C-alpha cells in the first residue's frame, strides 16, 4: 500500500491523512520526522503482526485446504 498511497497522496497521506496507511506513517516517522527509533519500533510491530498471521494460517491450513491424496 505504500507506493499507491505515496504517489496519490504524497508523504502527508492525502487530504486530511485519508491515505496515511501504517507503512506510510512508518516511512514518515523515520525519514521525514527523523524519529528512527520510533519508526524501528513500528517496523517491529509490523513484523510481529505479520508473523502471527503467518503462523495462524499455517496452523489452520489443514482445516480449510483439501488434499485429494488424503482421502485414500
């Protein structure tokens, strides 16, 4: 979502921040405002959230994916 929001709304996120997505906010905090520590913390939150979603998908995939060879 970064590139679309950045191109359409600029680094401020468009009109009243309507396109200020999480990753664009992360970029603003790090490179525009110079708050690299806060941007790093935002990046870690994003990585942890993605890891949780990935683990959830892997753990539950056997319930919603059907493999034809398992029915034999």
